[in-house]
C-alpha cells in the first residue's frame, strides 16, 4: 500500500457510541479533522436500560446546547417517570416519588442521533470497519479490510470489552484487563402488549443475584428486564438467577425473546486511562457507576474531558494523557471511588440486609438518596454537587 492510500487525521476515534460521537463532535467544532471508525453500521441494535439521570440531562444541555423538550420532540428521549421502586427477592418493596424525573432512551436511536450530530459538525465516519492493528510508534490504525489511517491522537471508545484497551494491556503499557471486575448482564426487550402486571416506572430488585441487581425499566412501547452481577461473585450463576427473577414476575423464559448478554464495567476503571497519544473513554476505561451500573453519563463526561485535554495540549501532544488523567481523577474517579466503597459495604451484608439497609435509607432520607443518584450530591457523606455548572459549560 502506497503512502497516498493512508489517510491522516488529527484524531481517530474507535467506536461510534455516545463517548466516541461526543468527543468527535466537540473536536470537530473547534476545527480538528476527526475520523470515527466502528465495526457496526448505524443505526444498530444496542440493548441497554437507557436511563438518564438529572446529571446526564444537565451535561447534554451543556455540551450540545439542547433541551429535554427538544430531545423528546425528536424521539431521542421516549419516556419519563417521576416514580421508582426498590424491591427484593422476597417481594418486599419501597416506592418513592422523584422531584426530577428519570428519562429513558432507546439506545439504537440515541446513539445514532449523536453520531449524526458529529457528522453534521464535519466528522468523517467509516462504518463496518473493524480495527485489527494499532502501531503506536507510527500512530497508525489498520482495519480488517486493510485500510490504514494515521492520527495524531487515537481515542478508544469501543465499549466494555474494548479492543483498544485489550491491545494496550497485551502490550504491557496499561493495567491488565481483568474480566472478573466486569459484570455480566442479561437483558430482554419485551413489547408492552406481551406483559401484564409490570409497573410504568423503573424498579430495581436486590437479592436475585450476589453482588448485583435486577431491573424492570418502562418504555413507550417496550419493557426492559435485566440482571447484572459482578463476574467474580455471580458470573457462573447469572443465567439461572435471571430465570428465577423472571419467575418472580410470573414470566416464563419460553414466552419472551432470547435475552442478550453483554459486559458492564463494574468498578474496573483505570487510573491510567491510556498510553502516549492513545486515550480510553467511557466503558473502554471502565467508567461506570460501580453500584447501579449507570454508564451513559460517564461516556459523555469522559468524552468531554478527553476532547478538552487534546484541545489544551495540541501544541504539546505528549501532555494530553496527563491532563486527561488529571481531569478524570478530579471529575469522575474521585466519586467512583466512594461509590465503589458504598458497594463494598452494601453487598457485603448477609441475607436480606442489603435491601433492608437501602429501603431504610429510602424511607428515612428519600430526598438525599434521590439527589445522590441524580448527581446532585456525592456518595461522600451526601456533600452537595453543583451540576448546574454542567448546563452552562459542560464542565
């Protein structure tokens, strides 16, 4: 292949999910030449609970200068709920009312929408191209079809089982990727007409699997039922646990579509999120809530921070990873450490004490609990967080 066949970019993004599209969009707006490569064609199916907390909404408003009403009108947000319920495997539950609603999205539509926003900002997109080689010294990416691209920076935004992360781990330049620190997730999308008796608000269930939880999330046309558990605690039993969970809802696996399985970052975040000019974003860097699994917020937030690091380091590209790491530690990982500590305490309790503790908190301090989940307070002693800053400037 001649040098003329190699395309050069300021930034190459591997993965067209929310993290990749957000980073590409922000960089393209400021004049960077950006390429996104993804092994899939879009729109593509992506099963996910799709819950947006208040901090996610404020962040989207800040980054994209958008609003909830605008996203609803374009069917990016398809459902909202001011109620929730937390239950356990014995049938006990506590229901609550929210000051700010949870919003829900269909990930097939949601991811495609932000990808189109990136393309509208001038980002080039190569669909159906699987990355198979990364030459670090030459800053070169090669796809399965033999196409080669060179980028001053390379962003790995390719999910929980990130090829980019595994490549860097195999090279020995980042922490080894331990699958035991991931969660295994089973989910199924069921049309509303096929199920009866499920609530029109989100419900989280504890006690169905160790070191994990199950859920029932509503939608305008479907219910999403799922279960997730930390691999080293629940991985071998997650399939049987899902069957038991469905039975508790009077649902037979024979009557529903085959569930899909995927990995979920569950406390395996990296404190060194890349190497040289390669930065890992979102799920690829293990950035998700280690207790309840929320990942969409961290995808968009880490993308913003990675783009900011590159913008502030382009004349000295060797500084980008250092700045990105500092931003992550300050704005994301500092909080994830406290959430992970909370998870350690909550899931170490015997029997039904996990549910008893959580239900007691929800009954006695419901507003503090809501504000913590929504991002208005920290898991560190419920300290207030000003997420209005997200709305103004995305920081």
